[in-house]
């Protein structure tokens, strides 16, 4: 079994029948109880029972063991794949290691691009969550499976989406603050200069403006870091 946030769709398995002798008697042979037991064990041991930063991917052997329940699991992994494809912003990946205002200045275009991408990411995530919720609502699960499946779904779909949707607005506000700080420095070159992440001011009036924006940046950063911590805890 390999591990990744990506997955593949799998159709429901067919129930077979065994023809006995030369007569017309057919005895239905359902594999559902065995498949359900295997799925419950898989969710408990491989998903809920282990700490990881990615989700287990079903291989052919597991798909065969889980039968129709492979499609139930792939509602979750398909959501995670779509989230990775549509919500992980290229611009934010380019900015993730920037630690100084000078660094943001050098990647100004990525900052501007982030402001365009964040609203699109929010819309995409909301659409994928709606799709996943509708697919889950259509499932028919025995109660013993539902008791195990629902916590997995709540953690890896519902909670992940909620935290990410909470994180996007402060990320957008943070990018706007960065641009405001850069504009303030560039519009006042005689009074302000960038030194690492700090801005050096030659007047109290300018220092007050810088401090006001810096306090806003600190508040947004604290919110983002708190939500990032919550997001990491979902995967152990």
C-alpha cells in the first residue's frame, strides 16, 4: 500500500449468483459483510489509527477486499485530491519560504497573484465540499460502519474544509498588508527604508504608520499559524 493525498474512483462491485446442478435454483452469495468488516478495519487501523501527513491510497488488492466500499472511501480521497489540485495556490507555494519584507518585494508579482488566486481557491473548495457532501448523503451504510466512517469524513473532509476556508481570508488580508507596507516605503524613500523584515523610519509619523500596519500583519499571522496548527493536527 502506498500513501498519498491522491486517489482513484472505483465502481461498486457486482453481487454474483451460483447456479446449482442443471436446475434453475440460484443461491445469492453476498460478499458485503466481509467487505464491510475489511473496510471498518481499514478505517480504524490505516486511517484513524496512524499519524501521517497524507492519506493511504487503495491498491488493487485493497479495492478487491473492500468491494463496493472502496467507492465510499474514495469520496474522501477524491476530495483531498481535488483540494490539492485546486486550492494549493501556486503563488503561495512560491511565497512559503519568504521571511523578510525585502523577500516579498522581490516576489511582488506572486503576492499580487495570490490576491487573485485566493478567492478562486475559496470558490473551488466550497464546490468540492458540496460535491463530497452530496456523495456522502447518497451513501447507504449499516450503522456499525457509519459509526466509524462518519468521524473519518468529519475530520478529513468537513474539518479540513472548514479550517482551510477560515484560513484563506487572513491570508488575503496579509497579502494586502504586505503590498501596503511596500507601497508606504516606496512612496516615502527619504523617510523609510527596508532592513530585512524591519522598516526603518526617520520620523515618528512614519513610524506610527508602519507600526499600525505591522500590528495588523502580526494579528493575521497569528491567525494563520493557529489554523495551520489545527490543520496539521487533523493528520496526526
